[in-house]
C-alpha cells in the first residue's frame, strides 16, 4: 500500500486507529475521537486514566486475548446516532480487538513533530469527552467540536470529511 | 588470487626466480612463504594477466592445494570456464564451511561462483538466493542480522526473487565493496529473467539501479557494457531515476540536453517528495552536473530523517552529497561536520564502501588545510582498500588526493605521476564508449598552486588557479628555477584544452623554507590581481608575508553566469563523470582567476567588504540558493523497525517513479471492534473532492500489526 501512495499523506484515525497513526510514521494526523498516546503510553494506559465515575464502555472480559463489546449495549455505547439496524449490523459484525493492540506502547509519537487535528465528539461513550479534550490539548491539535456518538465517522461523514479537508489544505 | 602457497607446484617454481629478482615476489620473513611484495603488486599482476592466464593459474593453484580442500575447490571454481555441477557442488559445500568459520564474504563469493557454474536453472536459482542471503548477512547491520537471517532464509526457500538478489548486491557493494560479486549476482539474476523488462517491474528496475551504482564504483568498461545490454531489455521508457542515472551519472559529459532537462525537472520535483531513496539518487545524479545545491533542502530533510532513526543508510549518502556541495562552495567547516557524522555512521553500521566518498572529501579538505599526514593516510587507505576490490573510482579518488597533496607541497614530480596513475593505471575505461561509459578520469591538470595551508586560525585567500593564468598572474613563472619551470612545462601540456585546470584555493601559510615564504608572498602580493586577500573571520588579512592563509574555496566575484556554462562545456568535452567535476573546478577557477575585477571593486572599503563578503561569496560559489526548510509536513520517516535490518529497509524504501502531487493522499484507519467499511461515507465525500483515499484494514491484533497494516509496510507482510 505504501508504494502506491503519493506523498504527502494525511493519516486519519478513529478510536484505536489514533494509536496506529501515532505510531505509523510522521505524517499529519487527524484524530477522530481517537486515542492519541504519547511515547511509552498505550491505549490500555490511556483508558486507565479515564474517569471511573462516567459511563463506561461495555467491553466484555477478554476471551483468548480478544475483547468484544456487549452486543446488547453496542447501539447505545458505540453508535447512538445510527439507526438501530445499522448499529445492530456493526454490533454483529464486530472485529475482536486484541489485548496486545491495547497494550502496545508507542515508540514515538508522530504528533510531537507533526501538526494534528482532533474531532472532539461531545456524546461519545467510548472515549469520554473530557479525555478527548486532554489528549487533544496535549497534542496541540486544532480541535473541532461536534455533537454525536462515537460512530461519528459513520453518522456524520461530512463533518469528518470537512476536518480532513482542512488538514489536507494545510499541507498543500 | 594468491601465489603464497604455490611453491609445491613445480611449474610455478620454475618461473619464480625471475619474478623474485624483479622484486615481484619474495619470501616473507613473517610467514615463511612466497608472497607478493605488496598487495598492489598482486593487484597489478592480476590486472595485467589475461583471463586465460588466470584460468591456468587457478588450475595450477587448484593442483598445488590438493591438501587444502577449501582452497583447491576455490581455485577449481575460478579455473572452470564451463558450467560444471560437480565443481558447483563443491563450491557450495566450501561456502558453507567458510560461513561457519566466519568468513562470510568469501562464502558469498564462493556461492556466487557456484551459481555461475551450475547448469540446471533451478539449482542456480537456489544458489543465487542463498548467495543473496549470505550477501545480506555479510553487510547487514548487526542489529538486524538475526532478523535478516530469517528473512533471507525464507527468501531462499522459494525461487529467488530479483528483489532478494538486489538487496544482496546492494549490501555487497555498500558494505564490503565487493562490486565484482554484486555485478555478477545482478547480471546472472537479470539474465535469468525472461523476456523484456517492464519499467513497472520494481524489483527489476531496482536491480538495474543497483547495477548502475556497482558500475559507477567499479569504474570498469566491461561492467558498463553488461549494464547497457540489460538496460536495452527494458521496454521504454525507463523510470525517471534510472533514466537520469543512466544518462547523467554514467556519462555526464555526454548527457543530452533532454537528459539535463529531465534532471532539472527531477531535482525540482524533489521538493515534493520525501522518499529518501529518490532524493539521494536524483541528487547523486545531479552531483555530476553541479546541481546538488538545488537539492540541498530535500537532502537536509533526508539527514534529519536519518537522525530521527529513519533511513540511516540514505542519511549517510545525503551527508556526503551535502559535503560534496560544501566542498565546491567552500563551506569546509560544514563539510567536516557532515563527513564526521557520516563516517561515524558508516563505522557503526559497517557501510565500508559508502564511507569512501566521505573519506575522499575529507582528505581533500585535510590536504587543503595543511593536514597532509591525514590526507596521505586517507589516500593510502583508500587505495589499499580499493585495489584488491578493483574499485577504480576509489583508486582515482586516492590519486586525486595524492595529487592535490603533492601539488600543495610543490612536489610536482610526485603529483604528476599521481595524476597519471589515477588516469591510466587505474582506468581501463579511459575512453567512454558512445552511449555512456563512466570511465574514471581524475583531473589530469590538477594544478593547484598551493602552499601549505594552516590551521583553524588560518585566514583565507582563495584563488583557484588555472595553471597557466595563475603562473602568469602571480609572477612565479618569472622566477625561473626548477619549480616554476615545471609549472610551465605542466602548463604547456595542459594548454591545448582550457578545461584542464587546477583546483582552486590557494592557501598560503608561513612555510619552513625562506624561498617558499618569499614565493608565497609574491604569489599573493605581487600583482595583487590573481590572488585577493580575503577575510574569513572578523579581520581582514593584510597581504603580507608571514600571515596565515588557508584556502577556503570561497570565491567572491559575482560571475555566476559562468557557472551556467557547465552543461554545455561538459557536453562538449565528451568525457567521463570525473571530468565533469573538473569542469566544476574549472568554473571555480574561472571565477577565481577573475578575482582582479572583484579586487578592484571591493578594495579598499573594508566595511563594505565585510557586508558584501557573505553575499558575494555565496552567490559566486553558487550557494546562494534558497535554503529555507520546507514545512516539516512533507517529511516522512522510513522507520527503522526494531530488529529489522537493511534488507528490510531497502525493500521497504524502494523508489517508484511517482507522480508528484501536492494533493495529499488520505489514509483512513479504523479503530477497535470495527473494520474499515464504516469509512464509506467519509470516503465518498473525500473522493468527490478529488482526493486520493485509502482505507486500511487493520486486524487490531497488536499495535505492531497495526504498524504493518498501516501504509508503511502492508505490502511486505502480505
């Protein structure tokens, strides 16, 4: 895939994808309500700093090293602004999330050397809005706020695309 | 090839006494064996022998070593001239033994030879792959060697891929400087590829590119001929890096105007790319037409990338390319910093050949700054390293250093042979064939009139000297005496071609001898036209004897127009790449000899000199380029993955003829519990906007997987 991509590149990550793009190199990054770990941190370590009193993501205990979301609570927690049919499909089509992925530490945080953007989603139940704010502030990202669920990239593609467009424009 | 143990062979013994009398061989007091007196004699004997003689010698040696199976098989392999599975098998076995005993370079060479002698294609393929693996092992950096071992083993279990072979050749060349094995490896592998080569076939193009590099360092006409035959197999057009390389690096003097335009375009395009391989390649091609300065910004990015742990091998190349530019721009402090950094990396990573240009540039500056011991040592080491490997380009580097050194000491009787050595002895490809053969031609007329340069505090006086003009201008020619007579002699010999010029940079420092002092003083003060005192620091240097003056190479006259003539002149001369450097030196010399104009203009208002010094010098030296650093957004890092070696990096960072566009590619990376399909809406919107969009499918098993499913390495891990 690398070979077929023209430079420059804007990396866009949602949720755990934020950790991936942070580690993936040094490109401009757009975080869509995503984890933005620093060097030495992991998604796991970030989650452990989230407030314990707020709504918790309905993550089931790991099975064979993989996590799943409770299908019954998926709609409310992950995709509250999608139709129940769409949310049900997402819940039933879940991809197991490896514990190693959550525990993988960042060797170098791209946002330390590259500009970044952050789409802050105010009704997210997977990453608490306050945690989004603190990560976004730390990265020095240009922050855009919007109301919506964690599945904002499905429910409001235009809002997400607008932010990506802004980032792309900053490059060119 | 060695005769050290050949005494048991009766035939050899018969022929030895004359050789011993001639001082070619002798009994080594250390080993008690018959040996060549000097490695260079051995190289020379080998060089002068025909291939038939070599075959016969190897056959004799094979017989002589019947008690030493390893050597016997080695020589058997070298003496065979037709495919022979038995010999090939023996060689393969020996290769295994050599590897076990830690002699992986030889092990690779044995295996390459085994592959060459293998009649059956599949066996040959297998042996090539194995040789490729060994080659990678030999020179891969230590951190990655374990991983490399694994990868290469995987590669060799299948049919050998051209990519593997290329990686191995690359390693062989840049590490051990084993151009011969690298060339044979590549040619054999390319020959095994059936049909015409597709320019979109990345491994094939990489192989060709590596081949061109091999040829460049080897500086041998027969290598270039083989390469041209391979290039002819490519259905046109060549990828632009390869095209530029082939047209400009192979034979800059004959570069067609179209090729130069192509080069200019490619260099201009470097602003928009972050591919370190592409940047260093294009810049390297540009080096020979004095265009590195236009690639400084991208090269600087490559260096920065390497410092952050990115493509370190490319960082080294970029550092030396920048140093090359620094040399001609007179930024010698920058040069020393860059070569320091690059050479340290070379040492750490074992990039022995890659280090050579750095050592060469460093030695030139050492010489110019009066550190002649260091320069001598560097030249000696370069030569000793290059000779057994038959790397003529490096030998020419060494000759050039020696020549500069000799000239600096006014030892013209030494300098001339050094030049001639560089030109003839080391260069079988003196006359490039049409279509581009890079022979190696050091600057024959390198006549820098330079007294010994000084140390840190030395002040500068630059006056590159076109031999004749300088003599006339400085008045040394009028002095009579042996030296100036020699000057004149030399000047006359170079006269027919105004291109045969000197280096620049006249540095003058109190010499030990009174006469030298006097000459130096005259050289500077007499007409005060050929040489203009220049201050480098905060003080203007009085043009009086006894001052410390060392060449900075910074010239000051705004005659930038001359610089532009490089292409046409280079084009007209029909010469090799080495000569194009000479053109550059020419142009520099031209500027410098034009100094009287500047002297009149700039003298005497000192403050104005101060103000104007920097601008003028930079403009003249051609370094008045835009050095602004582009926004970091264009930089990307080829990350050095923990535990991964250069094979990996190489494969990963391979260049493509990319269409350069400023519109970024958008890569969408999903998070946990979902896959990439959720991006459809965003994808559609961005596509409608005209963006190139990719959606990554990440298994989200581990962050390391995530890395490899991200754009950086998805291709490799599938």
